[in-house]
C-alpha cells in the first residue's frame, strides 16, 4: 500500500539529462517532492552505480503546468484511436458503442 502511494505521488516526475553530470528533475507539487525525497537517495545511488558516474548532480525544478496528469476515460481513448483511424468513427456510428 505504501509503495503504491509513493508511486502515485511521483509518477508525474520528469527526469532530463542536461549534460554529462547534471540531471534536472521536474516535479508537479511540493507534496509529491516530499514523497520523492523519501526514495530519491536510494534511487540516485543505484542510478549512479548503474551508469558508473558518481559525479552526477541533481537539480530540482517545480513545473506544475507541463506535468499535469490527464485522466483518460474510455471515450477519450476511443477518440484518440479515431484520430489514428477515421474508419472507427463510422463503426461507432453504425454500432453505437457505449463508452461511458
């Protein structure tokens, strides 16, 4: 239960490599950063060991606007599929799918 809470808090984080020694971590809210801080030490130690670069430095940046999470309903998912394949619209008109 605790792991899923931490995952949900930090799933909107975005890590960007700015150069060979710097990574920028964008986060959507202060509460999510608090949860990330609980696991970041272990995460970045493992990451540094994996890439064999112990000089990596982490910079945090709050980016509320670009990290919003959109809730995808069945209807929105279907509309995205219609954008890729317009024939689905005709199928929907014919079959009257219930996407609620």
